[in-house]
C-alpha cells in the first residue's frame, strides 16, 4: 500500500502527509482497544521503568506474567488453568501441536479447509490451502483436513488423532463462523477418540465476537486455547492454555519440552493485563453486537452480495476479486483503511477496534458506499 503512518490514536491512522484514515483492520484484529489507549500506555510505561527482559521465560518469577495469568485464568473455564506464554499466534499453534502430540503419544493433527494458523513450518503444515503450502514442501507430515462445518467429515477424527485444530470463526476464509451443532459434534467425537480439541482464537479472542472468547458463544470448551494478536494489547504476545495435567507433559522426557526466550515479555504482559482489565470494566464488548448491526444496516448496496461474519469480524462480499480490490483501493483513497482475505479475495475485511464509535461507523460506511459508487 506504500502508506507511511506517522501516528495513530483510537480508530484513526494519520500518515506522514497528515491524511487521516478510519482504521477498519486493527492491524488484522490486533488493536482491540484502538491505538494509544491511555490505560495500556500507562501500564507499559510503568513496567518500562522497572525492567524489560531479564531471563529466558520460566527461569525467574516475573510479576507481569503471574498477574496476567492470574487474571486470565479467573475468567476462563476451570480446565483452562495453565498458561504458556509465547510471542505470536504462529508460536502458540506450534506449542499446542507439540503439547497434543506429547500428551496423547499420537502424531496426527487434523485441521480444516481454508484454515489459517500461521506461516511457520508447523502451522503452515496444517494450513487449509494448498497454494500457500506448495512452495515449502516437504512440510511436517501426519496431517489431515476436514471440511469446516461439514458434519460427515468429523468421522476422520480417529484413534491416531492427537488433536483437531479449529478456528471458531475462520479468519482468512472470510470470517465464516463455525456452526454450533458442528462444533458440539466435533467436541463429542474428540472425547470419544481421545483426541484433544484445540481452538485457535488468535483473531477471535479478547472480545471481537461480542464475548471475551469466541468459545463462549458455543458452550464448547477446548482442551487447548491459543491466543495472540489482540491478546497482546498492541505488543507481541501469544499463549497456549490448557489444564495443568495436560501442560505438565512438557515438563519431562525431555525436561524442557518447550522453550522460548522472549515469551511472556514483561512489557507485553503488562499491556495484555491492562487491556483485559479495561475490557472487563468497560462496555466495549457488550456494544459489539449493536455496532455490528449498525454496520449491516448502513452497508446496503446493489454491488454488496452479502455480509458474512459475526461481531467485529465482518466480510463484505462483492461479485469478484477484481471489483473488491478496486473498491478497497478507492476506500483507502477516501480515508478508510481496509483490505481483503487470503482465501476469500472477493470480500472486504471489516475488523475495527472495539472502541470505534457509532459516529465513526457511520462515517466509515458512508465512505465505503461512496467508494463503491466511484468504481
């Protein structure tokens, strides 16, 4: 895009020329409290005066890690009680895959068509799209794909399956929510076969679907929960979370079953804790559904085929990739910052910060309609 951003505040990006853009991407579902949120900045600055990195993760007691873990587990189901911090969603998925293999003694990992879980060798191996994988083969073996929301393909989960990794709302597939019955049946099948169910909530976590975590919309609790993006409050942070019983399998044979230098960085944990406290105190998450409805009400045009998604994970679908790219380019020209999806290039991504106001939504939608009319 060749845009050089000079500063950002709230839902507004400002480039070097002083042009303002309404941010409808949030750094790809990262800046859930927008940019430069005061409480988050204060938490970072306070920790910065104490220390940054002091030792490889897990060797010392660092209070930002402990305080975040304590607060986070207090709002999670009882069996999600043990947290391993990493630096990104890709690393969280890698850690979850290792954990599932180590705990079950199995090797097979099942994921979904059109799934995106990261671009490292492990996460790439379970990506649900061949185009992005083919140039990097051979990848990690022992993986299978099932159809997202396809009940029949659940039967592929068997006695060799270590884990099934699934996004409650598919990110790069174009914000496709999982069907509740399908997830319920998948949970049941995993229980029957002794496989672990892993939820990739890298994009959905920290309030984006109208709940703090997307699994709360389904009454289905995973065995391993992966977080990143919005979890870091604007700084690099990821985690895979499980029960102590499962997580303890990384403590022996070998003794250091998983290692990270910067995982749980004190600045990142401070930003994450501040973000979580704000989300629990303020009404931003409660307002997501109402604001979603406002987007849907205002984004009506003959060229819009439909709007997929839930909460602040919306995909505005047009008739072709070519038209979508033209409209997005026009949106950026008109001061609305948005983009498309890796596996659904004919849809426009709307994942604004949770703090976006109703007036900002109205302005953004007006500019989107204007951009459509100009194409």
